[in-house]
C-alpha cells in the first residue's frame, strides 16, 4: 500500500512538473514541494527548457535564479546530488549551465 501511495505521489508530481503553466509556477513548485532527487532533476531540466524558449533567456534566467525560490531549489539539489545517477547529474549540471548559474 505504501509503495502504491508513493508511486501515485510521484506520478502526480511528474504531471504537475510537465504541466506547469510557466517558469515561475514550476520554480515555485520545485521550491515548495518535497521532490525526490530524480524529479528535482526532471523539473530543473524542464525549467531550463522553458527559459530557453523565452525572448531573452539570459535576462529571464538571471531574474529567476536571483530569487529566493531558486535559492531553495539550489539547496535541495545540493542535498540530493549524491542520490542522482550519472545521467541525472549530467542533466542537472547542463540545466544549471543553461540557466547561467555560477554559484
């Protein structure tokens, strides 16, 4: 029963990540919800893709990554880094690079 509940929660979170209306709502979801490492990686990759589709991705990335929601996400990623598989780590680092995160 517990595994079924965990699977349902994971599916719900995955659906919320993929259907987030915009970058701010996705970032808020990432900051506010406890996400397993794999979903945090998926959300970060989606965030970077959404930002890249903006008219001025560099400016928008700078704006998003300067806020407290992104700071919370960065802490979560730091805490989860050892739980990521190699491909997830690569994807997370590429997403951070696309978002021009320097720290």
